[in-house]
C-alpha cells in the first residue's frame, strides 16, 4: 500500500519552497507548543510574554506590530495572561482609553521559563550541527525574514490605505 503522506499532488512540486516553509513553520510551532506545556501557555502567548517588560513601554497596537499579528489577537491573549496574573494593563495617565501592557513578577518568572524552553528547543533541533551549519541556517533565515518583512509591508500599505479611506 502506498504511503499517502509521501504522495504530493502534482501542483505541489511547483511551490516546493513555500510548501517546505509552511511545513517547517508548523512543525517548529508544534515543537515549541509541546515544550511550553510546562508553562501552561497557549500557542503564541510565549511570544507575547517575551515581547513585554516589567515597565510600561508598548501599547497593544505597538505589540501587535512588533509581533506581526492583529491587535485583537494581542487583546485576546492578554485577557488570558491577565487572568493568570502574568500581565497587567496600565492606562496612560494622559488618556485612560489607551493602555500599555506590563509583566507582573509572576510574568517575569514565566518569561525566564519560556526563554529557557526556547533554548532547549533550539538545542534539541540544532545542538548536533556544526557552527558553520548553524550559521548557514541563520543567514538563510535572516535573508528570508528580511524579504518577507519587505513584501508583507508592501502588500499591507494598499490595504491600510483602503481601510483608512473607507473609514473616513
């Protein structure tokens, strides 16, 4: 019997790099999520926790921009993290409608745990590679990151203009 998992539709070979990137991204996220179970965090909350500090420095929209996600996603994750006592909402003194997010002392502890988990995952995935192999992977990822950021920003600009024109 043929192995269905190894049988790709004919069109999939045309987009092999994108297909591989999507698969690697999903597998990496799954690996991290499994490791994060000890921290009792939902997928993506690790990134939010690591973007924050104990001092109020960023608004929800700034965090969303930094993490390349929607503000609503940050808000939903924040609700869960606030309920766990890991994050606090701090209103601006000049405008109480605007808030900044900060880590609580428990959040700082979880952040350290998350960073340790990330290090463990990285060691698990790349620990047996040579320095030059790791450098090669890092250089490729940096190039890809740069290209993706530039293109995503370019695609978002017309969408943001259209949204602001329709909202006016």
